[in-house]
C-alpha cells in the first residue's frame, strides 16, 4: 500500500466509524507546500487549529516551521521539534514561579522537577522535515507525501470503537492504545508521528488528557493519534472485524432500547 492510499484510508475509516469530522494526516516536507496556510492563519495553537480544520470546510491544510514561528505557541513549537524546550514550561505547567508569566501556573504536575523528568522520558523531539504539514485525507493528491500519522476526532463511542479495531489483531492487551501525559499536540502529533525519540512503537494515543484544552473541545469529543502503519493495518482488518460485520453492536440503536 502506498502513501497515496491515505485518501482511501481516511474515507473508509470516516465512513465505518461514522465520523462527522475529517480525518487528518501529519507529514514532513522539505519544500514549502503550495496553497497551504501557515498554522497561525487558523490559530496560534496546534490543537485548536487541528480541531477547527477537522470540523470545518474552509481550511484543508496548514504548515509550521522554524521560519514561521512568530505568534505560534512556544510549547507547540517545542512539541514538534522546531525549538528547544523553553525553560519556563516546567514552571508554568506545574506550580509556577513569580518571574515566569507573573506567577501564573496550570498545576498539571506536582513540581517542576517532575516535568523535567517527563521531558527526559519522552526523549529529544525532531521535526519531520523543514515543514510540518497537517492536511485532511480527502485533499491529498497524487503523488502523496510520506505520511507519518493520522489524527481523528470523534465522540467517545467512535473513539472506543477505533481503539477496539486497533486491538483486533494484537495479542498484547495493554500497550497498543494508551493515554499519554502531555500537551494536546503531543497526543495529536508528537507521539503518533514518532517525533519524540522514546515514543512507544506501534502504539496509538487517545486524548487529550490536557484539561487546558477543554475550552476548545465539546465535552463528548475525543481524539486518537494513529501511526501510519497502524492506520494501514486498521484498513486491512476493517472488513473482517466487528465494525463491518456487527455494526449494530458498535453503534447500538439507543432510541429503540429506550422505547421498550
């Protein structure tokens, strides 16, 4: 299967899992993509930008690079490898420090040292190319780029079903799908695209568990980041699995149950 087939992968998964959102792919490019907007034309935040693309129709692709960092979220630029980790992050996401952003803190971790250890555990982050591109599957053209990962937004039921398909041909009951700690863009991009050196291999990532993104997502909405090879395997397993053979189990008729 070639990378041009991610147009088909996106279409098949969207239909099978009844997604109302558009599946997105992540890839790197050494040449500035034509007719693709810089991310900041949508939003300074990767996570917000991706959700708006997935749920809208006006923008189909965005890019970011070290040369287009103005007005971008610094945390996001770090999480996709274009800048070193800013020293202020470990304070901001934990307990704060008076000389960092006026002492404002997110209290997501117990202390700054713990944040540092988490950063080391993920390993160095390297961008996939001069440009990192997020694009809807449906707008991919031939010849297709070398896709790194897929990101889908859906309801809890839809994401649960996608996780079940990932487990379809796996003998490991624990590691194929996990919920990682970190920013939303780590769940959407960094980990599934394999940008962090110590990312678990052949693993999908559900989230985001970052509560600072609750403002940008409906309460029932989740996302799953899927490495490219895993997405290909999902398509291969689709017709033999519950999602096609027993769709009434994957998507039960709740109105019928309530009427009894």
